[in-house]
């Protein structure tokens, strides 16, 4: 401690040297000035302690008006008691006006406001209020679509921070909120008081109820005893909020009472649709089936972090971490969310899809028939209007992955997506779905910056198997690798409207595989051969291509061709995304002469949900035109194959099909003599 002793000796020596340089006359002047200042301070305190503060109402009103930027009036008595260890103040008839842009009216009207403050903690920098009493407050909150509101004082909103309060009472409070930015209307009552719980311990309770957008709203906040509040110790609380279908429960603590900018709480939320939280949070969350999630919510000034997230939506689980940063022009959401198991059907709600059309096992035959009839009439593309305008009110970057995906109609295994939202532009890049064999990957963009949102998608299917997409009733009809690509653009605020306006190209290719010989012969149509052929016998599927040009929601077949061992089949037709109906025809051109052959096309037509496969009557085709028809169909293949996959341009089977297009007779019809083996050669 020698360094401390030497330092203190040095300080005393310097002080003595300075004092020695100050003359006695200067010292008397300093003492006189200090004494005068202290005397003036005493006089001011005595004056403020005994003066009638009603005489100072106008200066106080002017001071408050200047500090808040609002017109402030005190219509009743103003009382202040300073000569106490707990100075107090009260005022009656307080009115705080609205900013000029609101167009008149008042932000708040309070019948009586009273408060007390402890004097000694002020010397340590702590503010402790033994009493805050608010009698019959009437609060009217307004926010315009551009974000301006009448509850923010100053240029930038800050987290609400109140001093430690030992007794807080609100009597007969009324609150209204008209929020044009979130299309939110609230009207309710609020009150607070000290209560006694079952253990006879004083506790604090704040209660609010009313209606939120014409739906019931209730809030109950219970805290620890206010009498023991310490500015340097966390304050525990429990909160329960019910807003329409949403139920929110929190249990946590405020690190420094009552600085609401820093708190930690366990938070559980449940409801019918996650998107319903938009009015409470301002976040454009996705539509979901009924959900329930829980986790730990921490606020650090302008950042909220919801970690340890765990829950379910529909039949799917969800977990991860989500963070929201506020304080800027709009909130910014970021997160890493994952599901161990995702039911593909749960995503239908995200795009406005309806409920399930599955038939119950206990249903009667009549009920099952009715359910199937209703399922056939249900729109494939949901027409529910999506609230895409909400996307302009926030920015985001979220990663989502599903370890296991189950689907009754698609061979899905897992998937992931990286989503970015920037000023109303949603970009999914990449989107990846892993299939049992192969994957579907690409990009998707939704531009909600304009009144009618625009969408663009570019998706590629690679390494898949066609047999995995064939309905169970036709299993074994064909097998082989499957590749495809869809590049589409559309506009509309619902999936149905977007589908009805879609433009672009959709192409599918089977570069190699197998097909039932029976089915291939029917494409001919060789009736006898198909009837007597072994149903298990296979023939080579050398190459199959289906290419559609999409214009205004109409998918017109540009090229449909199947090259099998015995037959080349070509087709045409359309798929109408607006009416959700299809009409496709497939006509076979046998490579050999058949004894009984009907040149009648097969037809696939009807609603997309349940198309009908049949024979188009009265459409026999002349033999002479077959070569020209097939040649015309095959000619565009050189452009289609690279569009789907660059590797297809080198595929031997599909390349052979392209080469045949230039011969003018890609499907030669052989005579019986040409096919018969020579006896001499035997």
C-alpha cells in the first residue's frame, strides 16, 4: 500500500501549495459566494415548499408543452410538497393534446394524477416512487398507415422505462386504439391494484379487457409485491393474454424494475392460425393450421430473441430460434427454424388451402360417396386472398429445414428453403425438396411491392423416377428416370388467380425406362396383341417428352411423344389452370404392321383432381399422314432437352429420336414380307 500513501501525501502537498497561493481576500470572496449560493438554494426550497403551486400552473403547462411537443393543460389543482423525505405532487384535470397531424382531439385525459418519490435514493442515482395513482385516465391512441403515432414523444421511440414503483393504482381507465398500419381497432378498460393471493402475500395485478377487431381481448398481469421492489433486483411477473383465437402466457422477470427494455420470460403461444398474430406483433407470419409453441423470450432494448422454440402446427413439429430487431423504420426478423417431421398437407394453409377431404373409416357408404363427390369439386388451387400487403411492413431472413417430410401423393423425404424478405420482395433461394429418388430444386420470388403481387418460379426435377409418381391403381405400368423443368411467371393475390394468369414453359422428359408391352400395344391400338399379351411383359421406353407452353393459365401441349419398342406415340391437347380441367390425346404409330389395329387416340380428360382415361371415338387417322405428323412433333426436341437438362442433349435414346425427325419417316411401317425371315437364310 506504499503507492497509496505516497499518492495521498502528494495530493495534500499540492492542495497546500494551491491554498498558499490564494490570498486571504480571495478566500473570503469564495466563502462569501458559496454561502450566498447555499442561502439562495434554501430560499428557493422554502419558496417552493410553501407557495401555492396553482399560481405556477401556467409556467408548468408551458414547460410540459415544450418538452412533449403537445398542448398540455391542468384544469384543476396543482399541489407539490417538497419539504419531506418523500416529496409528493398531484394534479387534477390533466389534458394532453394530439399532435397537429391528427387533426385535433386529445391523446390523454386524466382526472387525477398523484405520485411520491423517495429523496435519499436520488443521491445514489436510483428513482423509487412509493406511490403512483392514476384516477379515471382516458387514453386515445392513433397510428396512421405511414407509421406516425401520437404516443411517441420525440423523433425516435425508445423502450418504455419506468422507475421502481412501490404502489401503482389505476382506477377506471379506458383505452382506445385506432391503428391504420395494422388495420387494428381496440377498445377496452384497464385497472390495477394490490391484491392478496392464497398465501396472504401482497401482490400486484393489472387487468385489461375489451375487443380487438371485434373479437374478445383480455390481459391479466400479476407481479411480485411492489412494497419490496428493489431497483437493483429482478422483478417477477406472470402475464396471460387472450386475443380472439390467440392465447399467450408468459412467466419471467424484469432485470431492473421497471425498465421494460430488458426482460426474460418463458413464453407459450397457441391459436388457430399463426398469421393471426400480425395485429399484435406487426410481423407478417405465415398462415398455419392450429399451432402451439413455447420457448424463452429475451428482450435487449430493440432486439427480441425467441430461443429454445418447440411446438407443433397441425401434425408437424417445429423448433429453432427466431429474433426480431425493432427500432428502425420496420421490424427485421431473422431465424433458423427446423422440423424433425413435416406433414406436407400442413403447408396447404400457408397458401390459403382448405381442410382435408379424406374419408373417415367409420363413414357409411352414402357418406363416403358424398365425401368423394365433394372432394372432386374442391378447387385444386386455393382462391383465399393472401395478405401479401403485410410483407411491406417488415424485412426478414429465415432458414427452414425439414428432416423428414411425409406426403400421401408425392415421394418426398426432406427439404429446406432459404427465405429473404426485402422491402416487399420475397425470395426463396434455394428451394430444395429431396425425393425418394432425385430432387426438386430451384428459386421462387414474390414481388409484393406493387398493388397486384407478381411471382416468378424456376424449378428443376432431377434424378427422379416416373414410377414414383404413377397412382397406385396403375403401378407397374411404366418405370424409368424422370427429369423436368418449370419456368413460370404470374400475377395475383391468391394461388388460383396466379395459376390463371401463369405464363412460361413446363417440360418433362423420361430419357430411358420400361413400359408394359400391353399398354404400348394399346397405344397402337393393337387390340388382339394387347388382349393376349403377357400383362407382366415389358418393352423398352426409349424416350418420352411432354412440353407445354403456358399462356394466360393455359398449358398448351407443344410436344408429346413416347418412343417405345413397338410404337411411337404422339399427342396434343391442353391443361386449363383457370378451370382446372384437362384434355390430352395420345395417338400411337406402330413400327410394324398389325393384323387388327384401330387408329383411335387415347384421351385423358376431365377435372385435374380426377381425370378420365378413355378412347376418343370417331377419330381414326389416315395412315399416309402419320410420318409427317410424327416428324413435326419430334422437330422441337433439340431445344426442349437442353431446357430441361444440359445432359439430355447427349442421351443416346433421345438423340436417336431427334435424328429421326429429319428423315421424314421416323416411324417406318414394315410390310409382312419385310418382317418375315428368309427361308434361305435359315
